[in-house]
C-alpha cells in the first residue's frame, strides 16, 4: 500500500509541474505579444546595394512617370524634371519614430543641392497608419515643424498590393520598403545605386559617402 501511495503522490506532483510550466509559457507568450513594438520588426540595417549591383546588375529605374506635387494639382514627369540629378527617394510619415529624419534629409538637400542632389519625399500611410493627415496637414507639418524645402509629393502607396508605379519599379529592383523612411539612392543616369533601411539616418557615413561619390561621378560626366 505504501509503495502505491508513493507512486500516486509522484504522479500528482509531476502533473502539477507540467500544468504550471504550460501556464507559464502561455503567459510569457501572451505578455510578449501584448508588449510587441512594431519597430522591433525592422532590421537594424538593410544593407546598401553596392553601386550598380541591385537585384539585376546595372538596373535602371524608369522614371518616366507622372506624380502630383503635395497639396497641388500640378503633375510633373520625374524623368523630365530631374534629368541628370542624383536622387534620394524616401517614403515619409508624420507620426513615426523615424520622423526626426526629416531634419537629416533637409540637411543633405541644403548641403548638396548645388551639386546636383534632389531629395524626393513621398508621404505614405502604409505602415501602422502613421501618415493619417490630409495633404494640407502634411504640408503644414513639414514646413512648420521641420522647415522642409525638398520636393514633396502626393500621398503614395509604397508596398504591395497597390504600390504606385514608381514604387513598383523600385520594389522590383531592390525590395519594397519595410517601414517608413526607407531610402533609395539613384545616380544621375537613373541607375539604382543604393537601398537603405529605416534605421539608417540620412547623414550616416555609408549613405552620405555613397551619395558624394555619385555626385562626383555626375559632375565629372557633366564636365566632359
């Protein structure tokens, strides 16, 4: 009888610990999901694409597409308007953890626009609804809060399904943005030179160094 009682007690004890461990694992998963920060899903750095080495070597982005200026009726053709310019194309948002990057983007534009750089901003509400305002509100925010002078355009979808014509071409060549403030760098011929993730700040070493090399190449071609 004593041996049977001991076995029964052990079985009840083991069952208790199994149930406790299962409950603990479930609570851990539940708490982890509740506290999940969307920004934790973004890679710290999406490596830059070396010059002329996107998904296809020497891939040229077709910029022959019409886009509308932010809060205006005017449409422009990107290929015609920015022919011969080095372009930094960015999907922006006003209520994002990376919104402070507006300052760095404007600094780059102010510093290098005389050498042929143009920053192009495309507000997008694709990620966590972080650009919910009207175009008028977005324009006021950019000008009053960040002193933005670089060209801004209509609210745009940048991911599948439904990416705009421009972002469909960029996404096919180098992958679609995974969050706000993804940056594509194009040389003066329209070739994709780099793709930088949201966590790469505009004035970071790798991005600015590559940008400068593209400006040097553009100015050299222009002087020949």
